[in-house]
């Protein structure tokens, strides 16, 4: 996937609909607020975070919600689409305590790319999941590349 760079003013964090049945999303927003884990490269102040869920398999709400996010961001805050980065939360993108990575990840990335969004993988880095990655129980994940 093409990596575009430029000013970031808004980060959308898409969380797994199934994981959201038991997860408040606190860890993702805490990671963003403290600029740790997948958000450590966002040093600028004034970046807004907007969490939302995928809408269930195979990501049935993503196209509509991402389009709505871009429309509202432009209208209400003057934020252009190229100033938005969408993060696929760790519950979707990594092998973790919720589930293995989303089986529809490639499809979801394709939808977002076609809509013109920059996409990154990962949000919160769980210490337990990281230990299990190191022990070979979970698949590895490169937090710098989002792979």
C-alpha cells in the first residue's frame, strides 16, 4: 500500500465490532492521547482522534462511516481528507487477546484506499500480547511498519 506523508490533523481509529462487545476502546484512546505504541510518531498538538467500529464482518459500515468522517471533518473543522489517517486498531490488525487478525483486513484496506484515505495498522500495544508474540504464541507485528 502506498504510504503518503503530510500533515495529520485527524486520526480515525477503526475497532473490531466483535471486540467492542467487551472493549471500551480506552486503551486505544489512551495510546493516542499519550502518543505511545502506534501513535508515537504523531508529535504535533491539535490532532483529533475519532474512534468508530467496522460494523461487523466483512467491514460493512467502514465505507459509509469513513465517508461521513471525511465530510464532517471538512465541514466542521476544515480538515481535508489528505490530513486524515485511519488506524486499524490492534484488535483488527494484530494477533491479540481478542482474536487473530481480522480475516477481512485486506478487503477493508482496499475499501479505505479506494476512498482515498491513508491507512496504518495498530493502535494499543498490549504487554501481554507482546510477550506472547516474543514467545511465538502470537504472530509477530512490526509497530513501525504496521505489519
